[in-house]
C-alpha cells in the first residue's frame, strides 16, 4: 500500500500519518523529518539541504529522490508519504520508482483546513523554520508548486479529501474511512 498525505504545511498531515502508520504497521516517510535528521547529523546531504530549509524553499529534487528510494526499501508492507511529492517532477519521479517495483500510488488523502487555523498551528509548533516570514513563504511555495498535484491525482481517480478541522481522533476516523472507502 502506497499512500500520500497531501496538504499545506500545518494542516496536520504529519500527526495523522504517524497515527495511521502506528495503527497499520506502515512506514511513515516524512521527507522533512529525514532532512532534519540529516541536518542534525551534519551529513553531506544535510549540509546541502540546510539553507533551503531555513529559507522555506524546496530542497533540490535529486536529493529528495535518493531519500525516497532508500525509504521505500525499508517499507515492504506499506508507506505513507508525508511532505512528498512537493512538485510535478517529484510526483513523476515517484511514479517512476514505483513502476519499477510493480507498484503504484494507491490513494492520496488531501487535508483541508482554514488558512487562519494553519497559521495558528504553525506558529504554536515553534520549529526553527516556523517564523512568521518563513511560514508565509512556505505557504506560497505550497500554492505554487504543490497545490497543482491535487489536480494531477484527482484526474487519476485516487484523490480523497478529508476535513482536517476538529479533534485528532475524529480526523483519524475520517482518514481511515477515506483510505478504506477509496
Ligand atoms: P516539512 O517537515 O514537510 O514541513 O519540510 C520542512 C522543509 O524541508 C521544507 O520547507 C523544505 O525545505 C524541505 N522539504 C521537505 N520535504 C521536501 C520535499 N519533498 N521536496 C523539497 N523539499 C522538502
């Protein structure tokens, strides 16, 4: 099972991906988390990625693809991609690596939350790249690069929308229903 949790930063997809994967025994593949680990360990990749992340810009696609291939090797039973793909090139890269494995994107869960709630959640989180200016920039980067993927997956018939407002357990039930119901 290959799932994508899609939506702007702060929509709650990371929280839901962690809960969902815990329940199903799937791997939670968060490219943001993998990158933050690389930055912390000061690996070559981390050093390369850091400036982009601090600025709220996308890290180059080639860096991301390497991370994804490694992560897929560790996820034979199932995987939820969180924060990936973030643009058309990454979406096509993902199609390519999955095709080579005889797999496909089974479903994409799009999280919807009101914009003022997103800003509130991100500011409360307090991560290094959650300053008001960076948050604004990351939302713009999302609109420009990532939002067009909604159409890409919708046309393929694999998109489900989930209302991301409300209590975490309630949203969990919506996610499970969307994945099961297709
Ligand atoms: P996230 O934890 O998903 O909010 O990601 C934090 C930061 O890591 C982003 O603002 C980007 O700089 C970088 N990043 C995470 N995932 C990707 C990706 N798939 N493509 C490019 N950059 C990414």
